[in-house]
């Protein structure tokens, strides 16, 4: 039996009158690659932010490696480190790649700058971007910026530099990329999990069919604030669930209401 690393129980979240999450239960087990999918505006990114400790639910419980979390991540450290890769890379335009990737270490550790630069170099090499430490985000392609954000995420714990985060959370990592750049990112996500030992567990929010099929093992489908379906990647081609059939086919006809 796999160990549950992340458990959400009875999670509710509203923004004003908009109920985004409605009694959501969700479990991520050690070693899993979980895809969180569904139409736009159904709370997928909100789930990631709650898991990361960047947002609190209105109600419900969050457990990280069996320990209940109270408040935000800044209110108390989790038993394991959780890293997050944001949809738009979220790099500081005025800082170099080196300063972006090593930001946490430069700001919140007493590690010598020469050692931080070496750590940054190692992580950039790991994501296939050697020799770019001196560049600024504006000088990078969209795919390169995504990979820089990966490098930053995997050195997110300055107290334990020998290891990356136990869990990585990816929010639309291939959004806005062409098919070739998307393939590079998809391969990197799997490579970080399977061959380089950075983190063995991750959850990914995506709409992109190739990303769903190439980076995930188990899928959780959110719609109208609820988990409507769970299954393996291979199940999406055989299930009779009308929500999944419509989502996968991209049809405007079906139970999913089309905005506009």
C-alpha cells in the first residue's frame, strides 16, 4: 500500500459568491504522477495553491505526510518540502537567471555566494540549460523560462541542499508553448521524477492532451467544484463517463456547460 503524502478532506473554497471547491476529497500517494484536469475555472489551480500552503480553504482539512496543517505554509513547516512551478514561470525580470534560481538561498541563507552560484549551475545543468546564468528572463524563450522556474523549484529548501522537494506541483507547465517546446518540458518532468531523483511525486494541472498522456499516471477530473471522476490515463479512452468523453473530444455538446 502506497503512503499518502497529501490528503485533502472536505475542502471548500469560495471567492465572493463563486463557490470554486465544494467538499473536495483528494489524495496523492508517494511516487505518483497525478494529473488534475477539467474545464477552465473549475478550481484546479486553487487546489494546487491549497496543497502548496499558499492559500487556506474556507473549510476542510489538509494533511501532509499524516500531519494536519494549520494555516499557511509560513505559519509552520510541513514534514516534507513541497515545490511549485507556476504557470507563467513567475521570474523576476530585473534579476539574472542565477539570481532568480538562487533567490531563496541568496535572501534567506548564510551560504557563501560562490557556493550558491555552484548550486544554481548544477540545477540549470539538470534542466538542460548550461551556461545561461548571466542572462535575463527577457533574453529567454518561453520554454527556457519554464525550465528556469523548474530549476528554482528544485532547490526550494535551503536547509537541506542535498535533496529536492518531496512533492512538485506544476500549474499548466506547457501552456503557451509550441508542440516541440511542450515535448521538451514533458520529457523534463518525467526525467526529474524517474531518473534524477529530484522528486518522486508530483501533481500537474493541464488541459493539453499530450501533457496529460505523457506526464501523468492517475487523473482527477474536477467540474463544478467537485471531483467528478478518477482513473488512470488509459481509462480516458475507454470510460463511458460523459464528462470525460466530452472533455477529451473537445465537443461543445454534452453535460459540460460551454461559457460564452
